[in-house]
C-alpha cells in the first residue's frame, strides 16, 4: 500500500461524507415511520376502526417516497468503496464485504418481496397477511441497517480477523465475534433508535400542522398520540444506549472520547462538561493554553460514565500521545513507540515477501513471527506525526454536546405533547404545535451530529489502529474525484428537493386522498 496525495484523501473523504450525509437524511425516517405505520395498522386489525386504516395509508405513502430515494443514495455509497477506497476494499474486503453481502441477499430481498404486498395488497390479501407484510417490510429495513452497522462497528473495533501476509489481506476467523461485538450491538440499537426518535418527531410535527389548520382533527389527534408515545419511549431508550456508546468509546477509542470532552490533560475523577466553550487559541496539544474559555462540569461524572469508577483516570489527548498511563492491559504506549512498532511490522511484511520469493523458509518464518508480534500497531507505521492522531476537536466536541442537548429536548417535548394529549387540550395550544412542527428538522440535525462524532472522531483511521485513510484510498486522479463530488452533490440535492416537494404535496392532500 502506497501513501497518496493528501488532496486526494481530503476530496475522497469529502465525497464519501457528502454521500453518507445525504443517505442518512432518508434512512432514519424509513426506520421510524415504518414502525409507527405498522403499529397503526395493528390497531386497525385489532379494533376494525377504519380511522386507523386511513392513518396507516397516509403515513405509508410518505414512507414509500422516502424509502425509494434512500435506496438510490445507499447504492452509490457502497460503490464508492470500490472506486475511491480500493486499498481499503482489498485489505479488509473479506471481512467488511460479508455483512454487506448478507444485507443485500437477505434483508434487501426481504424488503423488496413484502413491500409490494404492503402497498398493493390491501384488497388482494387478508388483513392479517397484509399486516404481516407491513411488519416484515419494516423488519427487513431494520435488518438491513443491522448488517451495515455491523460493518461500520467493525471499523471502529476490528475483531474476529487475522492478517494473511501471503495475500496481504485480513481474513475473517470469527464471524460471531464481529456480529456480536459490544460495539456492534450498541451501535445498532443506538442508531436505529435515533431513526425511531425522528419518526416520532415527524409524525408529531405533521399532525401538529393538521391541528393548526383545523383539518382532519381526529386523524391528527390519533397520530400525534401514537407519535409522542413512540418518540418518548425511543428517546429514553436512546439515552441508555448513548451511555453504552460512550463507555465503548472510552474502552476502545480513547482519543475520540478526549475530543468529545475537549480533554487535553487526563485526570483521575474527571468531570463531565455540561456546558463549555472551547478556546480557539488552543493550537497544539502540548501547549500551555487553557482549552476552555469557560466550562461547567459535573464532578467525577466522566470517570463514572467512561470506566464505571468514580476515581478512574481518564486520559486526555496529551496522555494518549505521550503514553505512560496505566490501562487494564498494562502501560499505554506512546505514539513514538507505536510508530516504531508499526514501521517494524511493515518492514517485516516486506522482508517476509522477499524471503518467500527466495524460498528461504527459515527467514520467512522469522519475519512472519516478527510481523505477528507488531501487527497490532501496523497502521501507525503509515502515520508520520503525532498530531495526525488528533481528530478535529471543536467539530467533535460541539457535535457531541449539541446532540446530547437535543436528546434531552426531545424527551421534554414528547412528554409535554403526551401530557396535553391525554388532557385532550393539545389542539388549544398553538405555540406547542408550532414548536412540534419546527422541531422536525432538529431530529435530522441530531442524527447527522451523531455520525459526525462517530466518523470524524475516528480520524485518521479508516479502521481503528489498523489502516489509516492515507493508506486506504485508490490511486486515482484527484480531478476525477472532484468532478464526481459535484455531480453527486447536484444529483442528491435534486433528489432531496424532489422528495420534499412530493411529501409536502401528499401531506397537503391529507389522509382522505389515501
């Protein structure tokens, strides 16, 4: 693997990030709205109330529009692994490709089979069979998300693999450790729940619009209650999985945690920053500038959340680079030590290949043993400076804290909506209905912020500690990446505008049309 032009890396990252961000505008609503419409159809089958059938058909139409465009962006995203990140695909394709293949073969075919019955089978199959088709469509979409998130979690926490120096590829040796890793399980639930929260916000917000217009009031009141219950439960659950996410980050990606908290100097009994503003004058990880202009901390809370120990030492950026602090696995290595071992692993791989070519069995065996000894730090051999290990701290810090703040806001909003819904007074409070309507975009913002923390926080790694970005990209023209970046930007923007226009048209027509 050769190190390529930094500009090419930046443009390839930008293209992938842009594609992923557009894709994530469609996926969460598919996951959340799908469950809500399935619940409504279940109520229709159970009660026989045609009002629930009308509500189901309305939300199902919006689900269908969103689902179709989400599929289009997702396909392009997967193609980019081969076009822009071919070294990555070669190096770990045996592992990363497995969950994506399962997703396409099992989950996508499951969705494609039952979605046609869901949309066109109302008068052709029984109520219960149609209901089963609706739930199976949503289950297929959720399983699809599972396999994609398993692949992403493996990039954050690579397990279940072994490096083969003969093929220069990582090979899967334990499928179940990849599928059932704590990072994968927590990431799946946390990410799917974020889609459920957005689905709740969307249903509550659109229902509020109908109440403000005094249209289809019975439909809106039914929908807003289901959306608020679903949203509140999802918001509470996502707070729990968020705690699990932070714990996993602390154990396996300490640099990301340090960036999330703007922590440069580690400490025992570290406090959690509730509110704070970073100091823009902080330029280097080892300078004497205070990283904060001001902050309000909850004493010892970061140590509790990160290590379940009130007195635990939480390393900062400087500690992670300098090493020397104690971890459950022993004394942490410095960047220089990891870099040295990484260079040794790369050199051992080269020496092994030469020994094999020369049919020197003894030398090949020796170099293979040296490679195995140092392989855990293989990726550090491609990183020249300690500063390159530090992700963009302001981006991660503000993204994380704003995401958390929005999470608490959603809990309060859903709780308030439920309170007035059960008092049968919500239609009287126009200010609350307007807040609900304008809170829909905040659900999208929270989801994008979460991915910014997860992916920007992993930098400079394509695969944590194993493969940095500068060794993962394809050796292609930067110019071609720029061209396709803007072509995709235009295409995705057009798709987004089309979706918004179609959905607004369907909403304005109301449930009677459906």
